[in-house]
């Protein structure tokens, strides 16, 4: 199976590196300095799960892709860019998407499927996905994995128009989709990657969103590490409250977030290292591009549209907005 990894930061570099380490056919799509580094000296991963040094990798420049860029067709394209890079990335990889290619977003956020379709990617080419990992790309291009067991969750998006259909063509299409999901999951498992396949990918996406976005919003607005948040009881209470606010938004849009899911999210946060920060928090601190629009502004707009009370999210939104470069 030919895996194409678009974006070679913490997520793409880690999971693509693990696949390549275990002999899978992997093509990395990178840009700028990271492309030059990988072309010259491969990929290095420092990880609590075991280090990896790939002296040579197959890497292409994201800015010069065409239908002849790949020696063999892409079976799976993992989108591992930041949310604000998604539209540009889709335009660049369109020549690589064939009928049997499956495109899987591992971005933070809950609306990548809609963005991909708006940009012309057919729904049958899209599989839902999310990644769980605490890692960052260092200034020297090294992928530094410091917390949480890396995990990928996959799932097919429900086609509401086919929900009641039971004709042979529809059943065959569903069977093929299930078979391809299983094939992808098997390759990931053989590469030592923890993977799960879910029947409700929207629930899985919102559960991650409730973790990363809520924590990121509070941490970025207060400029605190997770340990600093936990050490102050009144800030720790705000973390619990904002996680519940994201859960309330999810329920309003029809996602079945339960109180158990909220407790599991808070329990997971309680076990992370004190030094943990989110990528949005780091990006905002550097006053660069960030996922603020997807992780904070988007749920804020949903809350206002759906009349959901979100006092902590609103305060975080205001604090971050005031600090953004004008």
C-alpha cells in the first residue's frame, strides 16, 4: 500500500516515519526548509516509544506536484497540515487523487470533511480520521514526541442519502469501504501504530475537539502550561468548565457526547505531563499563524448561532482576540 504524507510536522513526520520504518511505501510531501532537510538527511524522530533515524526518505516538494509526481498511485493520502493550510494543500494534491485513492485528514477540528468537499474532493474518496499525540517539530526538523501513546482513529462518514438504501450497488459500496478501512488499519498496526476503527467518526472527532480545543483555548488565553493550570484550583475549575461547554456545543449540533466522555477527557488531561502545551498555544506565543479560527472562533460562532451558554469560552475568545497581531 502506498501512503502519501502531506505535511511533515509533528503528526505527519511521526506517523509517516513509523510507516517507513516498518517497510511501507511512503512518500512525504513537504515544503520549505523541512523539504530541504528531509531531502538532504532524511527524518529523525525522538520518542518515548523509541527513537527513529531514517537516513533517506522519499520526499517531494509540495509546490511542484503534478499527475506524474508519484511512481505508483497513492492508495492513501494522510493530510497532516495545520487547519489554515488545508485549502492550499488540497489544491496541491488534487493531481494525486485517483478513483481508488482515500484521503484522510488528521487535522485538529471537526469540519475538514466539509472543507475538502467544498474544494472538490469527492465524498467517496474521503475517510474520517484523527490523531492523538503530543509532539512538536523542533527548529532543526527533528520530530520530538513527549507524551501520550500515538493513536489514529479511522471511520467512514455516514452518507445520509444512502441510510435507507439496501440495493446491491449500495451494499457493495459499503462493503468495499469497510474492506479498505480494514486494509489501512492493518498496515498501521503492522507498523506498530495504535489504531481504531469507529462506526461514529463524528463523535470521535468531537471528543478530540473537546480535549484539544478546550484545553488550547484556556491555556493560550492564560499563557499557562497544563501543570500550571492544574496547580491553581480556580484555573483548574475553568478547565473543567470549558470542556463541558464544548460538550454542550457538540450536543446542540447532534453529536452524542455523554457525561462519561467528559469525565474521560478530564481524566486524560490529568495524566499528561505538567509541561504539556498545545500547538495552538505555542503558535500564538510566537505570534504566527495558528488554528485559532478552527479551535476557538468556530465553536464560538456555533455557540452564538445555537444559543449555547459558554462564559469561559467567550472569555478565552476575547482574551486571545485582544492579543492577536493587528
